């Protein structure tokens, strides 16, 4: 079952470009190595927000997969740390909603 997580970061003023560069170079490949798919990323410049949607499809569930990711040797020895760029993090687990109703619900 595919689960999704919406990650909303408020980035410290003046550091967005540097954050995005590090995120692309370090975070995305490592997430993908651990079975996650980064679906979208958005930058809301006026609010210094960086918003991304990541998914994981596996029987163990998103939380278990993320625990493995955060405990991995690669994550713990990462040469780039996103924390100095981030003022606030908001995380939301999301479930997909069918867009089209079946005929019986119309």
C-alpha cells in the first residue's frame, strides 16, 4: 500500500537556494535508495516555505520505512545537514482519494 507524507519546511531567510541544492544532491538520492519516491517539491518564496511530497510503497508501512531510513549508516553519516536551514517542520501522512466516483455513488 502506498502511503504519502507531505513535508512542509519553513526555511531560514536567505538560505533557500543553498538548502534546495543540498536537498537535491543529498536527500533525494538517499530517500530513493531506501525505497521512497519524491513526487513533487515546491518553493513558496514569500513564506520561505519548501514543500515536498514523498511516498513509500511497502508492506511495513511508511513509519517503519522511515525509521529504517533515519537509522541507516548513510543517513547518520551524511556530510550535509538540513537542520541549520530549517526553522520549522510540519509533517502530514496522507492517503489518496479517488478522483472519479463509481457509478453507484453518482
